[in-house]
């Protein structure tokens, strides 16, 4: 079984690829939220990532390519990738409060 990833490891991995994420996928904002941000993750936890993209990169194909890239990069079972528009209004304050930006 792989060693459980911790928030600092995830942030370091994402930070090391920040230029690529911005150039190739049009990422303008990237943050981890949820159980990893609260240090309450379990073996079954997915990695919740909030992302904002440049307008010209806001396509379904780019979004899915980014999701798969992040899953490979983080060697994660699952990445839950969301944008501001996809988050239900009532959950936004909590998510943005606990989000740890890269």
C-alpha cells in the first residue's frame, strides 16, 4: 500500500508543476480543500481541488485532461476537481474558507 499523502506533499507536487499547469491547462487559481486541507483524510479520501481557468481554456476536454493529469501527478485514486461555477452556492463559503492555495 502506498504511503498516505499529506497536504504538504500534495502542495509541493502541485507547486513544482505550477508553470506547466498555468501554461498547458490555463490554470489561474489552484487550491486543495476538503479532508486533506483539514488533515482529516483517510485511505478512502479523494483529493478535492478547486481550480479556475483562463476563459479560452474553459472547455470540457481541457477540464478532463487536467483532471487526469492531476490524478497521474498525485498518484491518487480519485481527484474531485471543481470550479467556482460548479460549487453549489451554499457550500462556497466553507470551501473557500478552508482552501489551501498553491
